[in-house]
């Protein structure tokens, strides 16, 4: 029996279905010889990412942090790309999640205006970001 590929759609659950606390990995097994090991094993915040989020992170890393490459890969606008990446960072615990109801959207108004002035976003995209 071979182990599932890293991009397998079968991922372990993160929360207990009874009490919703975070689950811990307590067993590992070798699919070739049947050896099993039990204990409490650590996990990573990357384990919680779904396949699309892992692919977005992969593209970002391979492009050496080029948001325009990520924008092209995702096939969405630059502001949407930035918003999705901010969501990914928040999910990984690197940024605070954006507040619901916004107060100026995800990006600060100065940042939006700078992106507009530099030609990185259109007037319509800037307006949408400023009115979120």
C-alpha cells in the first residue's frame, strides 16, 4: 500500500467532531511493513491549508514573492490577489484577520491610492477597495 500523495484530497480533520477542540496526531504507520508508532506528534499551521491555498503559496514561493505572477496564476484582479494572500497569511497566523465590515477594506486607503498612482490597479478596483 502506498501513502497518499502530498496533494491528495484526503486530509486529516483539524477539529474534534464532538467538542471542536484541535485534534493531535497520535499515530503513524508504515504502509510497506506495517510498523506503527503511537504518541503525541506536532503539526504545522500549513497542515490546515486546502489544496488551492497550498497551490497559491507554492506559486508565490516559486515566483519569489511576485504578486503579479500570483495574480496571473489565479486569474483575478490584483486587489483580489492581495486580499486572498492576506487571508492566507491570516490563516497561517502571520497577520490578524481583516475585520468584518471593513472600515476602508483590507488595504489602507494610502496603500490603495499608491497602487492606483503606480498603475497597479484600475480606478474601478481602487474604488471597490475603498468602499468595502
